[in-house]
C-alpha cells in the first residue's frame, strides 16, 4: 500500500485563537494540496475551537491537531484535557510525546502508551514523536532510544487502528532555536530503525505507517529528507509559522518526496 505524504506544524505555546484562525484561513485559501497528501496544523488547545470554526472541505480539509491529551476518560486531573473533550472540538489528530513534553513535563513511554491507546481507541489520529537526545546520540544509542520509545509507546495497539497512526522522528538535538540541523545521512539509519520497529510490531502492516521527519527543517533542506525512502512527510516548527513559510517548506518537501517515488 502506498503511504500518503504528510506535512504540518505545531504552534507550541504561541498564538491566540484569532491568530490561529487567521493563519488557518489564509493557509486553506492559498495552499494547493497535492493528491495523496494530508496537511495539518496543531495550535494550542485554546485555539482549537476557533480554527475548526473556519472549517474546510473534505477530502482536502487541513487536519487540526491537539498538542497533548490525558489518558483517563475523566476525573480528578486538574489542568488536563480528555479525549472526549477533543472529540467534542472535532479535532482530527493528537500529537503525543513531543520532546518538550518528554523533557519539561517528564512524560514517560508508559504514560504515552496509555495516551496512544486512549486516542486510537476513540478513533482519532495519533502523531507519536520519538527522538534521541544529544547525550544518547553521543553514546551511540540513538537507534536503541527511538526503538524503545516506539515499542513501549505502541504496545498493545490493535492492527485495525494502524490507519490512524503516524510517527514523527525528531532528534532532540536538532529541534528548536538551539538545534543543530541534521543531515539526511543522520536521519536515514534511524528512520530505517523505526520502519523495522513498526514491522516487528505489526508485521507487513508496519509498512503502512507514515514516518515524518522534524528538526530545523526549512525550504532549503526539506526535499533532502523527504527523498529518503522511509520518510513520508515533515513535521516543522519555526519555518512553518508563517503561511508563506508553511507553503514554501511543504512544496520543497513534496518535491523531494515525488522525486523519490519516481526514481525509487
Ligand atoms: C519541533 O520543535 O518539533 C520542531 C520541529 O521545531 P523546528 O522545526 O523549529 O526545529
């Protein structure tokens, strides 16, 4: 089965509801979405309703994602958001395991597994982020780290839910303003570890799971990552925080991906 191309951004703790809705409206009005492609935008929780009110037409609706969720259906979890609350806001996707959540909020693989199962169980898409730190890389255990995150994070996922799953490989040392851009040569071996891990977990169906790359991606390097055989899209921060930057990076990425499909 051919995997789709995915491209999207996470606004992190930036933007008011009006700012997110304006971005989404302008993006939806401007971007040309290629066939077999899904775009997504992940604003703060407080922007979800305003962005979804802008709407869009299936099958080319730009997916709207949440940055996190709690695993429990309800209860005494002050400050948290449940899956049913996200369903009521009609979100399309939930980002789980971003490096900032793992680092600053101490999210563990076991907790992420509970979140993955809760989200998939409700029929929502998951974007699970995995990636090694600079220290883990320096010890030569980047592949082992990512494989552990993947195998614990996806433990118990039922094969019939795989169509809702996508993985983002984001080396922690490459993301954000202090990050060092990775090269395709850095990304390829870890992407192939992720692919092998998916196959190990789900057999041949593991080949259907899209793997996105994220970390200091911009229009100048986007196509070099998407030309890799195991990379099916991009998860972009800073470079996609303007509509022009989003579109330019998406176009560069899909160009590399289409070239890979032609020559690969
Ligand atoms: C990120 O923080 O997930 C990310 C990909 O950021 P950037 O593209 O800005 O490096």
